[in-house]
């Protein structure tokens, strides 16, 4: 009996039939059909803006469909809000976590579903129930820890525990590995496989095709709001999925030529950064040349955030030297470094790269408003801003009806392309690229890779920081491994493999 036949014999947990949803100017979901069975991981893939998240928000009650029907275990239901979805056994972990940082893990898990005994909050029974769930699913977390003190992987675990505490049979995970390290992804997949064995159904939304092929039983591909194909995992390949997503063949490995390097554009010498008596950076030394991409690999939390802030000027070093184009910049703030030719693709496009509720023509000058072309008698020149925004949108394939719409109206991938395009358009000498393809689809990833490589070929220096080892290996000419605030090993591209870099990232090997 084939795997497909076996799936058909299972009980459908969820059936979406003819789901249609339109927003002004766009049909987000167009007659979509999707079935999720017990004990199945069903991957939902598509380009940014294809309608994946909209579809899942309809299932979770955050949006109402214009047409179509939802069945839970064969019964038609009306899911008018998330509380109804939860009562029906449907839970969703959003791409941006919905946790309260200042509360403990226990408080976050029971928030909104607090058990009461004799009119008093019964935390004892809640704790016992959660501990049973953690033990059954091998998902340990310190219930008394504050969420804001947890690494991202454990925060995501808390989100899943919230769903299990509420009795979810269907779990929707939207880009669950976008912010995880390879090690955290491995732990997540162990959890998902255990939940699958218990008969739960999981809808897994992701752009990372290697991970889809590793974890999914079936794959549904949507493009521009319509289902363009469904297949069992045995029939799937990266190339086939990517072509269905984009509508044309996608080059999954971009050509990355070596170029003759020039002068040092960025030099760090014995840089130390100390915070509350703790060394977050401990004697960092490296350089980035013109015509080179220098990749920094490491498990998140080993100093990447501080390194970016030190180079961009958001914080100043406690000791050591930072030079940009041979100028000492230790005490020069971000604006001064921009004026020296530093572009910055930030780690979080929404929190650091965009004024999310402002139009694109305003966002195009974020960090660059001081440039002469945007000044007219000391006042911002909105005509010039609109013109520049239109050029960025055109040259960097940003899908938007106009530059008048707010950044929030764009999909995540198009927001990212806009930020990348803005930074490159101002011709920086040194480009800081932090997690440049986090949470974007395969087509946008290919596009952004090409833009970064083109900038290198044009003689720009690029400092790349990423938790994605594939990305580091695809783009970097040299790689430094950051561990506990130190660059403990450097590799040339031809020397590096995922296995050996991984050992240094975990501190198993150390120079």
C-alpha cells in the first residue's frame, strides 16, 4: 500500500473547501482546497504574498473568508475568532511570537486559559498539567524563567506548549525555523515528529525547501492565491517545488566568482565590548576587503547582535579599534558611519529597517535622509523621494501597487527586497548584511543573493551575518566562526564544510 493510500485512509482533521478571500486590489486566496489528516505534517509553500498566511489566518479565525467552507473532523464550522479555533482544537504559532516578555513561561502558557479553583488562580494544577505535557513530548523549559530571558528556540517551544496546553489537535506553524539555528531546528523537528506520532496534524509553512523535504509527508504549493499542485513527499524535489512556486525554473545555486580584492574597508582590532561586567565581545579581530564577502557564522547569542551594533555605531567598544576606510570610528554614531559609506540591512526589517505604517516613499530615505538629493531649501523633497522609491521598486522587483502604500501592506519578502534595494541603491562602500534572506521565499532568496554578489563584483566590501549555514557557504569568500564573543576560527571558502563549521559553532572544536 502506498503512502498516499495510507493518508487517504486517515481521518481528515481539517478540510478547506473553495476558500476565497479578497482585499482591496488583490485576491489573496482564490478557491483553495486543502485537507489535513491525523498524524500528518502537511507543508504549505509558495512565494511571499502567495496567500499562505492569509489562508491560515482564516483557519485560525483572524480573517473571515468571502466564500468557502471549513470542516473539522467532517463537520462544517464557522470560525469567527481565534477563541473558536482553539475550542475546535486548532492552534497557530505565528512567525512573530505572541508572548509577553515580562511574564514567566508558566504565566505565558496559561494566559487566557487560567485554571481557577474556589475563585482562586490554581497555578499548582496548571504547573502539573504543563510538566506532564513537557515530559510526554520531551520539551523541557524552566516554567519560572522570564520569556524575555529565553533564547529564540525556547520561546518557540513555549508557543507550542501553549497550544498543547489548550488541547490543540491541529497545529499551524508559520515559518517556524526562520529565526532558529540548525541545532534548534533539529530539536523542533524531533518535537513535530513526536506530535505527528500522537495523531496530531501539522501544517508547516516554510520557504526552506531542504527542511520541507525533510519533515513533510505531503506538500501543497500555492502561487498568487491559487493551488498549483499537491504531491506526496516521494514525488517532490527542490527544483520541482521551486519551479511550481515561482512559475519558472529557479537557479538554486548562484554563481559566486572570486574577484581581486582591494583595500581594507573594515578593520576590527582587539575589539572588546563589556556589558554589566560581562564580555559580549572578547578581543575580536578581522578585516573585510573591497571585493569580498566576509561571513560570520555562529549560534545566535554568541555576540552577533553586539558585533553588528559595534560596526554600525549603535554601541561603542570598551576597548580596541574599529576602522572604516582607514578612519578610526570608535566614537562615531550611525549617521556619521552612513556618511562614510556604510549601508546596513538590519537583522529585523520591521523593527529596525522600516517605519512599518509609513509609505514606501518615506521609508526609502530611512538612514539616508541627509543626502543632498532629498533636500530642497532645507526641507525634504518628496518628489525626489517618490522618484527614488519608484526606482528601488522597479530595480529590485518589489511587488507593490505603488510607493504610496505603507510598508505594512507588503509581504515579508517584498519588505526585505525593498530594504536590500534601498541600501544598495545608495552605493555604499561597506555593506552590513544581517540575515539578508530571513523569512523570504526561494525566488526572493535567489534575487537577493545575486544582488549581494553583484555588489561584491563591483568592488564593495560586505560583512554578512547569518544563522543559515547554507547562506554563509553560498556567499562568503572568507568565514569567521563566532563563539562566546570570539572569532575562534577563520576559513577560506574552499576549506569550509557545514560539518566542520558546525563543530566550531558549538565550541566542540576551538583554536
